[in-house]
């Protein structure tokens, strides 16, 4: 079946939140449909979702063309991030012979965007060197090169992005609006996963906030600061900071890099003598000061309520309310009980065993291997001083009867002891007696996306130490690259596949 035609509204969905149309919208929508016709005529076989895949590829490539012709900064910012993170300007596809410029059509970029768009629209992890993708890339690239010199420059797009960045630099709420565009609209960073997470958050918020507009508002404000998104699994503020750097706006990029999110918790409130500020003491002991207007209560309500549940964001050295504030009564009288309910509460005289504590007992070993549940429990009790109650969590996990790895994460202040069940045969560590190369060739690649079984920090540690060689031979990695580039590609895929769970 021939894919549906692409409408102007389909194409312009990726634009910043502006109410005006651009004079170039008609040209780039026609370009998207020409791309669609050309791609469809290649007769490639991408299984049952080919219509939606080709349509999304065409929209994405038309957005890319509009972006690079205007040098609006979106692709340039993404490419700069890839260069800084992996050492290549384009993920997965590396061509030493291509003379790459971020403001001109690039075969590497076209190949990546086709692979990315196809992956977004399907439940399959597509092989990047699929012959069908190469056929599509040549067809699309030829058309983009043919049109490049005569394509109209959307100066308003570039100007609007400049304006939203300048506004974001001067106003927290406009910065937040820019993050919303990054989260749900920008052609490089938007994704099905992001929209799913937003939908789930709206659904859960609606139970607390029946008003649909308010629940959507609360959910969006939560998501833009809580979730890592896009191909690089970064927070929206990190993409926006990269865009600010690409557009030579260092003040904004520095401010975004310094953003801090204070997660939702209970606060005790104390109004200053001049009533211009309010001191908030959180249940885990940290105090912040906010302007009076950030507490969305009337003056008479401030007298009634001495606490609240809320989240705040630090931006340009000021704390701003993020989302919805719920007032609390009688906080002073019941403060101790509220503190004890805090997830970070630690009774007096108790301490949390950190990574250094565990590493002293393991003689510096960060990875330990065990035959199964009983072997693991014996070690935890005998060597790490766990109680019988402390190891019962292994009885509740039906995977713990398999060979088990314990990884000690030096960078994790809490929960630094991480368990991996069932993948020990895929880990080629020197002291792992369960490694089996044949099994690893079949199963190791699943570790890239299976965060339920293998933590991200453990994956990065194993990739860095060469403990996952079979992943580098998998068809998801371009096999004509040297080993060091394959490792970087694996690190990219780890981000790409896990996204908010990275």
C-alpha cells in the first residue's frame, strides 16, 4: 500500500512553539513527499510497517534539510554532542572518506536518520548496515544534493530558535517552554518513548489532579526535568545547552549546565520578616529560599499552612516552583514523623554502606561471580556481614538461582551493590568461571537494552575493560570499524536503547 501523503501540519509539527506559518513550509512539505515517492519506488522490503516507516523517514529528512540549509543549529548541536561523546560527528555510521560539514547534506547523517527513523517506528532493532537502508540512503541523498543549492533558506526558523534561546536565557518559564519543544517536537530528540512516558505521567497525575489541563501541565513539567530522552539519552536541558553552544550563546549554555532539580518532597515553610521570601526545610534536611510568589498560596493560606509538597528547579541562582504545590497543615507538630517517612531517612547512629566500605571487604574487586542464590547468600552473610533478613530479597527473585554477578558501583551513593542474574556466561572477565563464548555470541547483545538484569554503570565498566567482546561482533555493530570505534558504537547503542533508563 502506498503511504499517505505528508501534510504541511505533519511537517511543521517539528517547529518551535510559534503560531505563525513559514513561507518555506510548502516547499519542504513538497520535498518530504518527493522523498516519500522516491523511497517508495525503491521497492525495499521493511516488512509490515513499511508505509509508516517510509513516511516518518521522509518527514525526518525534510526537517533535516530545512535545518541544515538554514543552519538553525539543531543538527549541528546534535553532531557536536556526538563528537564530544564518542569522537565521531555521526553515531553508528563512520566514513573516513566523506568530507563532513554539519550545514551540508551528509551521507553519514542521512544513513543515521534513516536508521533512527525506522527504529523509532518499529519494534525491531534494525541492523545499521541493512542493504535496504543503504538503498534508501542513496535515493534520499541524491535528492537532497540535487535540491541543496536551490532550497529556500528558512531564516525565520533560525531566527525563532535564536529568540526562544534568548527568551530562555532571561526567563525560567520560557526556558521551560523551550525544553517542552525539545521533549515533544524537535525532529532529532522527540521519540515514541518520550510521548509514552508523558502519557503515563498524565494518567497518574489525573488521579491526583482531576482537571485535565492542570494534570497535563504538571506531567509535562515533571517529564522535561525527570527523563533522559532522544538518541543520546540526555536530559532536555542538555540538548538545549548544546543548541545554545551551537548558536554561540554561552551564557545560556552555562546556566543550563548548572540547572539543579529538587525532586518532589515535603517542606516546612517559614516566611521571612519582610514577607518577600520563604525558607523551605526539606524532610531530608536541606534548606532552600524561594521568592514569596513561588509559593502559590494566598496570604491567608500561608498563615493556615506551614508546609507543602512540591518540586523546585534552581535556574540562574534562583529556585522556581516546578509544577503544582500541595499545602500541608501542622508540619511543625508532626515534623519528626514526616522526616521518618522520607526515602533518605537514616535513624541516628546508622550509616549506609557505601562503595568504599564494600571494596574494603572485597579487596578492591568490583565484580564478583557466584554459582547461584545459595552461593551468593553465603558470601553476603559471611564476607559482607549481611543479616539473614538482608539476603531474603534473593529468595523473592526467580532469576537468582542462575549464575550471579555482583557489581560495586563506585559512583552510586546509594544502592551501590548491583546484582546481575543470568548473563554471567556472556561476561569474559578473568575471574568469571561461567563465561561461555558460544552462549555469549547468542545472548550478550541483549545486555545493551536489558536494564532489568544489568545496570548501566556495570555495562560501561565491562565495555571499558573488554569483558563483552561478543557484543562487538554482533550485527548491530558496524563490522568494518576498528575495535575502539566498535566500543564507542556499543556505548552509543547502550544510550539509544535504554533512553530514560540509561
